[in-house]
């Protein structure tokens, strides 16, 4: 009686097959690296993906080989997204914002056999290629006439190898648990670590992401991923959109507010990016008195979203904010802040307070919080603890490590500190290494930063703990104010009193022109501390 159903394989090739079969003419609008905006469709993406798979095999790729891909969000990148795993190879996304040393490390660690890169990435690869021991060929995503001169010999033109192949190709088959993609963590402590996604985990994650209480995607949507495909599995959007047959807008490399607004006005209903992108866009929209004519939902993740951003999107532009949380190690979706019936019953102010949490997990993701001894803590919305996760698309081991990254019950330590309320809404209060411990109490650096950014004269803020002889640590706030702003420390202190407890108010405020960021766009508190050390900064009480 067991095993009487068909063995349908959960491989990503089935996703693009489905899009081509049942949503063939859905538009894919793309800004090319060369500049022009072009249109294609899922059936054409599917056709070119098969041509690429065939070309890669002809060039020597074999099942299980790794291919490093360094490219912006374009239609061609979608072809590669499916063409690489379709050839039996593993798609290793490369972040061009990493330092040269980190890039060469992860290329060697993954043992990439080929590199596929956008033509503007050539200078980056030229610099590190002599240190990349396993790379045999470099393919440039461009037309032949637009490939710049390079010191790299025998560059291969992407469009030329596609021209040489027809689309008559059967995807390389295999087990659904085969490796499909690799994304490395940002490496804020030590070398980056490789997270290997399987075909199965990517398909399950895409199905989960599309569900009504998550992204709520359908074939009626047009999705624009501003978050790069090389960042945390592209937030799965490259799989989720074709899975439901949604149209897509691919914005290319230009992340200026002007360029993003132009692409949003191509009929985009859903978009996704980190808060800093949206802060810049909202300022641009207000300064130019512009409206968003089709946008309905914006997914904000990567770091905590300030309340002011949520309120501006919803009150001024009528766009629903979906605050999200996840990790590279989770493929990456962990939670999304959609409204359960209990939340819909609240007044608007209280609903926005819930939106400051990162939401609740979907089916296939489990969360819990514990104390330092591993004892489970209550979901009361107040008690803070170490956040743990397990699920269908959560890492079990990093690449080339013997030791599992989970405990004996399969729980993965996220490194975050959080609260979870009775309805399952989770609030990240800090990274465990960033939380400020003052007089035996915890102060959330995220709460301080969000409170400060709520002031209209502040562009960005970062809170860190500074050693104190009496309280162990006390918070210091580093801020970037708007150009030509004359805001004072006293004004910021007074403003923050409405949002945080008196004892949590920072002891000092430092104005800077720029706050350092990691390659994935998050505030780098390691670099920030180094800057303060170089300036010999000490707490005012010790000065």
C-alpha cells in the first residue's frame, strides 16, 4: 500500500519547465548592463537556459562541477540561474562587493571550474584570477563586440556560445537532494562559510515563499527583485516568480533612486530590498513629488526596518510593507510579517507596532528561543533569548566541514537574540555579538537605531556598546545626518525619549559622514569599532 504515488522530482528544472509550459508569454522586463531596457518571456528564458546547459556540457562541464557566477539582476542572469543547474553543475553566486582576498578564497574553496561574469566585472576577475587555482574558463555575459579588452586569455562570449546551440536538450537528471547552488556567508568573523542548497530545498522554499501568508505571489503579479541574486539565494525570488508564473522586472546594476523608480513604474506590484535602498527611494519620491502607480507590496529584509519607513510607505504611498527576516543559512526566508486575524483586529498604531517585528514563520520553518543553558523560554513577546531554527531549507553542515552546525535535535543557532509573542511574531532584538549589556540588562542596538532614524534629519544610525567601569557597557550612537543639517545631540536625545526607556538613551552621539557597511549592505560594527579606536574615542565619563 505504500509508495503508490508518482515520484515527481523536486528539481529546479521543473520550475522553469512549468513557467514555460503554462505561463510562456509572461513578460520579463530587463535593464541590460549595456543600458537598454529589453523584454523577453519565460518561454524564451527557458529556451536560452537549455542552450546554455548544452553549451556548458560541450565546453567540458560535468555533473557536480561548480560554476562561479558574478552578475547583476538581468534576464540573462535568469537564463544562467536555470542553465547552470540544468547542466548538472552547481550555481555558485559571487558577490562583487567582497574584498579580493575573500573572493579568491571562496572560488578556491568551492573549486569553481568556470566563471560566468558580467562584462563590467572583468577588472575584478582580472585581479584575482592568478590566485584562483581551479578556474579553467571565463565566460563573459555580453555580445562579442561589447566585451572589453582584457589580460585574461581566451575569454568566451556568452551570446556566441548560445548561438551555436539549439534548444533541443534534456536537462541533466539526478536526485532532488543533489547540490543546486552555493552561497557563502559574509564572513564577518573569520573566512566566509559555504551554504549548499539542494534542488529539493530550493523548490520547497519557493513554494513556501509564494504562499498567501508569506509573499502572496501569483501569476497576476509583476515582481522586481532589487536584492541581488547573489545575495542569500536571491531571497528565492528567482525560483518563486516562475513557480507561480509571475512576470518579472530585472533592474540591472543601476541602484540609484531615479533608475529604480523608472523600473518600478513598468507595472511592478511587488518588490524586495534592504532598508537603505528604500530610505533613499522614499527621499527621492518626496523631493520630486512622485507617486508609485502600481506598487502594492514591498518586502524589506536584510536588517531591521525603521518604523518611519513602514509608516511612509503605507500612509503616503499606499504600499503594504512586509517586514521579513532570514539568513543565508535558511535559503533565506525565516519569517514574514503578514497579518493574522488577531492582528487585523488591532488599531492602526498597534498594527504598525506589530510590523516592527519580523513576523511569523511559515510551514517548514520552526523557531524557538532559549537561555544560555539551552532551556526553552516562553513566547510572551517580552522574554529575550537565543534564537534557534530548523526546517526543510535550513543548513545542516557548511561546505567541507565534518561537524554539523546543528545540535542533536536539528536546531541551528542563528546568532540572533529575539522575542516571540503568543501569536508567533518574532522580533530580533539584536545579533548576540552586538547586544549591549548594561548593568545586567540588555539594550537592543536595533531599537536605538530605529528610534534615531525616525527623526527626519537622520539618514542612518548605528549603536554600539562602549566599555564602562560601572555599567559594564553603555550605548553610543553614531549617526549620519542629512546634508547641511544642523541637528544637535540634544535634539536627538530629546527625540529618542519618546521611543526608548530613559536608562537606554545613548550616553553620547557621534556625527560622521559615512557608516561602514559589509559587502551585503549591513552596518559593519567591527569596522565601526576600529574607526572609533583609531580616533582614540573613550566614553565621556572616562574622558
